[in-house]
C-alpha cells in the first residue's frame, strides 16, 4: 500500500517490471502508463469505484423496494387541502359503500343463484382452516371484507322490511343496480373493510382466487367493477409491460451509443452510467419515503436516456482528449470541456421537470419532483463514476461490427485466456491502435461532409421565405391549441381490448352504470322536520337526480321503503307512516344510506343519495355536476327558506312580546354567531326580517362528492397546471438565457424556437380532437428542457464566432456545424429511447412515449431550420449588433482599440455580405477549421448529444 493509500499493484511500474496478474487480467493494458497520478481520477479513481460498488447493494435494494411500492388510488390524486378532497374524506368517514366491488358473470341470474350463494358463503366464512391456520397468512380475509350483498338478498330485505314492499315493487326498485335490464341478470356487491381499502390488491386477488376455487370461474369469466378494481387495474396495467419496455429502451440506448461511439468498451461504460443513474433515481423514491404510481413508472427510463445522452457527450470529449493528448489525463480533459454543456443540459431539463411540481395532481407532481431529482443526480455518475472508469480502463480504438457482436464473449474469456497463455508460456501481446482514418460516409463525419449541410446554406440564403413559412405553420397550429381539451376519464387509462374495459362494457350492458356520484343531505340537530318529512325530502332529491339523462340509476333510503303518502298536514295516514318509519329507523341505519354524525357532526342525521353514471361514456363532468346542483339546490333551498321563515317569525313574536322567550327557544333553529333577537328588538321596523334571516344557519346542508367531482377537479387542474407550468418555464429559461449569453435580445430570440415544438404538436392534437391527459401533459416539460439546451448551445457557438470577428453567415454555419450532430444525437438517444413507451397498453405511458418522440422531432426540425432562419433574418442582426457592442465595451475596458478587439466592421453585418473564401475539395465546401482531416473527430467540437 502506498503512502496515499493506493494499492501497490495499481502504481506506475518501472519498465523492467511486468504488471501484476490482477492488473493484466482485469484492467486495460494501457492502464499502467495512462494513470496520471496528478489528477483526481488518477489518485482516487479506484477508491471511488470501490465505494460505488460497496454502496451498490443499498442502491439496488432501494430501487427494488421502490418498484414494489407501486400503489394507485384515484381518490388520492388531489392534495389534502382541497375542498373536494376534504369532502370526500369526510364522506368515507361515514359511508364505506364507496369501497365496493361488483361481481357477476355470464349465467349469474335470479333463477340460477347456486354459484352466487356458494361464493358469498365462502368469502364470509372464517379465514382459518380446521387447525386454526390462516388460509391467507399475509391477510386475514375477515379484515379485508366487511359485507356482501346480492340481488336476491336485497329483494328479500325489501319484502321483509319495516314497512315491507311488494315483490314487484322491490324488483322495480333494484333494476339498474342489482338486477339487469333483462330482468334476470343479478350480481354480488362486496364492501371492503378499512383494512381491505388499504390492501386493495390483496382483496381483489382473494375474490378472484375464491371464485376460481369454489365457483370454477376463471379470471376471464369473472366480471368485476368498482373503484377498488379500477385502482388495482392501474397497478397491474402500469407494471405489465414495464420491464419489457424498459428492456427495449435499454436496447435502443445501446444501439444508439454504438452508432455514436463505435467503441464497445465506451458503449458499455455509457450503459453502466445510464443504468446506475436510473437506479439512483429509483432508490431516491424509496429512501425519501415516496411511493411509485402508474405515472411515475416511466421516470427510470427517462433518467436512463438522459444519463446515456450525457455519457455519450462526455465520451466524445474523451475521444477528442485521447487524440490530442493521449490517454493520460483524457478523463479530466473530458470533464473540463463537458462541464458547462452537461450543467446547462441538466439545468434546463431539471427546470422543465420542476414545472410539473406545481401541478395539483399528485402523480404528476411526484413525477416532476423525482424526475428532476434523478436527472440532477446523474451528474454524479457522469462527472465522477464514468471518468474513473475511463481512467482505469482507457479506450484507444474503435471496434468493427464483428467485434461489437463478440465483445461480451471476448471480455468474459479474457482472464481465462490470459491464464492459459501464462501457464503455457505464450507471449501476451497488447496492441494500442488509434483509428484516425476519416470515414466519409459515416454519420459521425463533420457536417460539411454530409449532403444535408446544403440545407443550412439554403436557410441562410432564403431566410425570410423559411421564416414566413414556419411562422404560418405556427399561426395555424396556434389556432389548434385553442381547441385542446383535457380528460381524466379513468377508462382512458386502459386500451380498448384491456380486461377492465371489457368487464365494464359487459357490466354496464347487463346491469347498469358503475361510477358513483354522491349527494349527501345533512339535517342539523335543531331541524323541525320529522322522520316522514325527511324521507319525503330525500325521495324528492332522489327523483330529481334520477331524472338526469347521464344517471343510469340511483339509490337512497327511499329505495328501502314503499311509496310515501301524498299530501301534508296531520292526517291519520301520515301519523301512522311517521311511526312506522321511526320503528324502521334501525334497519335504515344498517342499509349504508343513513347514519348519525359523530364528533363535530354530533346529532346530525346524514342521508345519502348515490347515483351511478357510465364509465365508458365520454361526458363533461363539470356540466354534469352543475346539472345536479341545478336540480337539487332549489329543493333544499325551498325547505331551508321555509324553516328560516318560521324561525324569523318566532323571533319577531318574541321581540314584540306576543310569545314568551322560553316557548320560542324550544323550537329555535341553529343561529349564526350573534343575537338575532337583539337585532329584532333594536330594529323592529323595516330591515328586521332580512337581518334575522341572515342570522340563521340553514338547518339542511347538501354536499356533492364521489369520484365525479374529484375527476372534474383533476381535469380542470390538469389544463391549468399545463398552462402555468409551460409559461413559467418559458419565461424562467429565457431569463437564464439572458444571463448565460449576457444579452437581453437573446432571451427573446430563445422564446420563439422554444415554443415551436409544443405549439406544433398541441395544435395538431387540438385540430384532430386528441384530448390532453396525464401522460400527454408530462412530455412538454421534458422536451422543453431538451429544446432549450440545444438552442442555448447553438446561440453560444454563434456568439463565440461573432466575437471572434466572423460574419453572421459564418457564425450561423459554424454553430450549425458544431450543434447539428449533438441535436440529432439527442433525438436518437432520448426521442427513440422513450418512443418505445408508445408500445405500452397503458394509455398514459403510451401517450408519453409518442408525445416525446413527436415533440423532440419537432424540436430538431425547429432548431435546425427556424433558429438559423431567425439569426439570418433582420431579427438576428439585433442580437449580432448587441454581441459586437458588448465585445467593443469589453475591449475598451481592457485598454484595446476597437481595431485590436477582432470585432468585424459594421459593414459586414448582413448575411449576404462578402464572405471569407471557402475552399472546395471534390466539389464539397471545406471551411477553414476542417481543412486538416487527419482524424475522425474534430478538435474544435465534440460529435455528441448534449444531454
């Protein structure tokens, strides 16, 4: 061990001493002379990698536990502080019926209930066998299931209730709920316990297992619906193709890396860097007590392709360093030159992702936060781990395609081959070959050698024509953006041929709609209405809700009682009905549609009217909630107005002395803070009635909750978050651009090409009627960061050339030559790497995949056409003039004359001014910096992506 702690076998060895066995067998033959002890990576490379390997099990465990934590609950998608969330939470405190699983199958009819009763009995029996052992060791079945009700059970309950219903009437009340339109099909409704609501997948799987075991019903035969089934389907669909698609993404990353680098050792180091970055991002979810969801499952692949793109960028700088200075110090050279581009790429992408954090939808918020965290964390493997690997295993040659295919077998056999040669006394030869031959038809050539470099010259020459055409396209697509609509319809998360959509189609056809919309009516303790009057009010609300076209059926306490008597007053019939209802109150309390308030709601009667709407039908949830309010609110307000008028009348009688105070207080309504009686005494004339009416709280309140209001709120917040996030990103990144380039005009120029991709894509979506959903809204944030990064690099290179004294045409082409390859390399790595998610059957993931590839394609087109056209147009002259002005001021501060500052005279501002002569070789233009083609990689710029 050396004094600085480095193992002896890794120290530079004298020429007469051969490398050790370990070093020769496992490390590159060039490692000994290449390791530069003066650099950080030379001194600490092995130590850093040893620490990384030591921490790898913890990283792997965090990633594995994060994937296992996948959990989806649509009701938890809105923040806790929202009124809609609080109301739904309050509703679930009193009514567990929302956690229901509806089960049926072909042949489940009223005249064939054998399987129905057998399955019900099995699910309700104790979950221990004869020896007392749990049948399901991980979950007690008794805890998962609270209650089970079947169609025949409810018919019997209504016939034997207090008061009882006739069979025909009971049958009619249950149509569309427990009995299908064919008058035969029935079902089972399983209500989960609170424990079951927390373990939805276990509860759903137990129902499936028992149905297969005792009723011979396969998973395909069993038709299941309800909110718990929806949430479990989200878990299963999100995970079903995750590993396959992730493998495709990795494969594309490997192919594109080979396409860019043509060196298998470099490709493998880039691959390791990308995978390690994705594992860090996943582990961050677990170690910060987060949980995965169906939307967040795309995050690891996003981080992987971002890290792969950045690693390719650094690897190209490394190759440039090897060609210029040799392998000694090449990792440090690569980090030094890649630090600013990688920092800008990471920063812009992180800012774009963080804009999703302001979203009100929890899955999108978590995607934005953890993706930004993961992309930022990739700087560690990019700037530390990858250079350390390059220091220990230098790469000095490219590989043929045959070597690419044989790389893994060759590397696995390397230690054994060395040992065999050592034992047999054969010489071990190591070649060091640097391939410097130009590859004229390779895509890694300088841009000047490619036919489509002519596009750049064409754009400069006809800049106004290009600018006009692209502006017209942007205006047309801008109109299309106004037609965009959002949707959080849960069934849109699944493909048309998915199991859950087939089940819902069957259930809605044979039974009725399943999506719940709850209207909760609360009677205060001081309400004057008796049991009969309250039931009449609920029946009225029930009829109004059921009259809406979107409502397939509704259920309330009125469902369990016969038709109420007509008329009002104190007739003998009404008195008899009142007594019968009071006797049957206990049965109604057990129905799940009537309960008594507790805690802050103590003394309140809480009545529930539950409507069902179709899951597969596209509907305007906002308009539907408004329609229900328009139907129900007038009914409640009329009763409240009558109760308040009665209380006002009593207070006035007390104030004028016609009624004793104690008589009035016995029947007084609930008052707001203050003294209504005092108001009447102080102002018994005009205005007293209005003051008194305002002083009383309405004795009846109504709350609208359920999945429908939650989905409507989520739908509104989706579009609002998209608008605010994108505009905020746009402005923030423009400000950053002004700071980086140190020019205000640059920020305004940046806004145009940055807005091009989302404007084109969302405009086309709006005109084609494609809705914006959760998968769609995530992609612009990622694409914006990539687009801005490309634009920043282009404009920085343009500004450098202008400061060096070049004309605007030269500056545009220099930036074009420097940035074109990184731009379409970025498209290849990130766009194609994420495009595989378009193959997913889970629709948000599918939308995210094709949105990423279309946005990045539009971004590539915009950055290689729109941006050069802007810079070549009169708009670009403003930016050029500003750069030169800053350069002159800087030269004056340094004591130089304007002539010494290498700033071009004002006469050459226009792109069509006389240019520096351009040499030509074999008819191809050759710019000055590309005259010497003794290497395949130019020294003035890396051939890489900038992620």
